[in-house]
C-alpha cells in the first residue's frame, strides 16, 4: 500500500504519516486512549526520521497489549523528534485492515516543497 503525507515541517509530516498508517488498520476514537508511550527519534536526515517513526509505530503495534490510536510528534532538542503514541485497549477498537509488517526503504521519499514537507512511503502488509 502506498501512503502520502505532508506538513509544515518534518514533525508535522511525520505526525500525519503516522496518523495515516494507524487509520489503515484500526478505527477508534482518541478518547479511548488509556496509555501514552513516549520515545525519541535521533537527529538525522528527514527520510531516516520518518522511517524510524513509522517503524516505531509498527513495533509498538506488534509488541504492546494495546493498540495505537493516535500519534503526536514534536521537535526535541538536538534535532530529535519526540513521539507520543496514545494507546487503547484492543477490545475498545475496531480493526479496519491488516496490521502493517514493515515499511519499504525503496519506496520512501521525503522532500521539501513550497515551504512544506511531503512524504510518500510503501507499507508491507
């Protein structure tokens, strides 16, 4: 599956990309969240940061007893990105498709255009 996202900067673009990926496999109101799991993505090229954020979402989905229903991304000191995944009980969400297995590195594209960051990526199901 190919997804696209864009935002004013890399953090906003990552947040939109994570939201798009979540929407492919679960439908749940964010008010069902019962836990927030936080992590940081190291500084680096925008493509690397997006890939790391998407892979972290897949990791959380695979290893947690709960399912991500929303992701927040903010800039952190030193060029890092701070991620916050809002998780809900699996019994409180409705599955809408297959849980992603990986992000294809060959289909990853991130570029700045007209003052915005645009991303396109392929999802392996």
